[in-house]
C-alpha cells in the first residue's frame, strides 16, 4: 500500500479485542495511522472505519521458535509417539539427502515458511537457520519492521573441538553480514548433545560482546538427560555411530541446570522446549525472567512420547513462557494460533489471558522486540484478525478458540 494511504487515521471495529494487556473488550475500535495505533476506544472515531463485527483482533502474533527451512515438508517426519532419537535419525538422513541442493532452494523453503506463517496471522518469527543467506535479495525476508519480520538465529552444531574453529568462523561471518544489512540476528548453539560446555561458554561470552541473543534447545528429551548425566544412552550411541561424540563435552553428572547456568550470563536467551526441566530449574528460569524465556512448542511436544509438559508449574513459578511451532518436521503447520488453541484445550486451569500473552506481549519481550505484542497507543498496528463463529458463546475466550485466524495482509 502506498505510504500516503496509510498516513491518514482509520479504524477497525471488532466484536472482541484481545489487547494482550487488558481484559477482552467487546465492540471496540482500534484507530491507526502510519503503522502505529493511535487509540483504542469504545466510541466511534471520526475517521473511516472498517466494520469487522464478525471478527476478533489480537496483537500481531509472534512465533518464538521455528526452522523455516523445513517448511516444504508435507507432514512431520516419522510417526507420532516415536522416540526422539528415532526422529533425529530420520532428520539426519533427510539432511544428508539435502546436501546437494543449492542455497537458493534453502531460501525458497524459508520463503515458503514465511508465506505459511503469514497465512495464519503470524507477523514476527524467531527462525533458526543452518545455511547462510545466498543473495542480498533474500535479506528482505529478514527485515524486522513495524508490521512483520524474521529474526534469524544462526545454528551452530559440533561437539568435537576440531569443529570449533569452523563454527567460530561461521558465527563471525553471519554476524558481520547481518550488520552490513542492518538485520537483527542471534546465534543458536543447537543443543547440549551437539555443543560442548566449554564451547557454549565461549559462545555466550562472544555473543555478549556483540549484544546478540541466543536460542538453544534444552532438556528436550530423556535421551539428552541420559547423555548429560552419564555419557550414555541412545543419543550417545547415535553420535558415536557418526564419529561425533566427545565424552569430555559435559562432565559426568551434568543436568539441564548446568546448561542453564552457562546460558544465564547471556544478554537474552530463548530456552527452547524445556520438556524435562524440574521445578528447581523452572524457579531458576523465573529468577532470570528479565533475560531468559522458556519457549514451549505445544504440538511438537505432543508429537513425541514425552512426559506431560510442566506448563502450569512454570507459570506458577513466574517463568516467562512463550510459544513456538518448531518446524514442519514435527508439526503439521506453522500456526501459532493452533498452538494457543491446543494449550487452551489441554490446560483448562491455565488463565486464557496468559495463553494470549504467550504469543503476544510476553513473546515480544522474549524476542527483544519493542513496539509490538500489544494493542495500545504507540504500538504497531499489525493486528491478527480472527474470524468468529456466529454461533459462538458469549464467553470471549470460548469464541476466540472456536475462530479461524485470517491471513496477514497489508491493510494495517
Ligand atoms: Zn527446534
């Protein structure tokens, strides 16, 4: 839309407004101009208004964890309920068969994933990337602006010390190029089974020097716990078969808490999954809330044979819990709204206002994005609209969960 068309105030009127910070408001107007919200009001404003009384409005949704480069997959790898290591083996096989494809194909997959996200009303994403951007034109995907954007986190994998010089060079090149393109980026030391403690500590220090956020898969599987505790189990066997295991990577008797301890000195961290964190671990995360957030990937957690997710306990402890879809290798789609709906149905004791916060205001804080994640004057006018079922009940959240998110468009 030409700039001139967005300069003048205009409004949307919706049946329910979920601002992310206030209780749901019925029949509310959101007035906006120049991609910013001017006012939220119950009175008809003196400007052109789109009547959308069949819809609810939320702040533009955020996806705090995905891997867009797997967005071409038709369905998740393997079958539901499989062990994590079995899935990982399938992933490695798939990855090997992709070794020959060119960088343009990787970019195309990311763009596919972005288009799928926009179709579900997702505006901002934290995306783990394992291949560098091939061409400057693709960098437009990674601009973060008032209406949408992707923050790429460069994935770093390599337990053995002989891999570290290559990983350092990768990280440096990625950050240098991002700075040239003025992009907001981060680093993703992959997981404790692919990043040694000593290298993780080095990465955290280096990322701090450059004020970079981190994203790391932690406490994702019981196999990871076995590896940390005693250097044994299916993950160790898999790494040994790949000549990628180093028994000195984590000292005997380590736990996810040892990983969190290293990450705790980072400027900002997305702790991804945390499926097997203990109450003590969660209390520790709550104490670091200003910098550490826990990214729950509900339907991905459900895809594996994990124990129940400690969501209620994490929230009770005061952890900032946010939502991610993870990739289409573990999830049928990239809809954050479906993750919210899933949480609302599986955890009826969790305050539905918190479910909204997990994908909006808390998610924006977790990603370090200012000016987004809430419907308030001065914030981004990027809204996620949800088509409501006319037969829906009077309860605003019941109506919301029965709705269907509308594709993101440029009318904001
Ligand atoms: Zn992931």
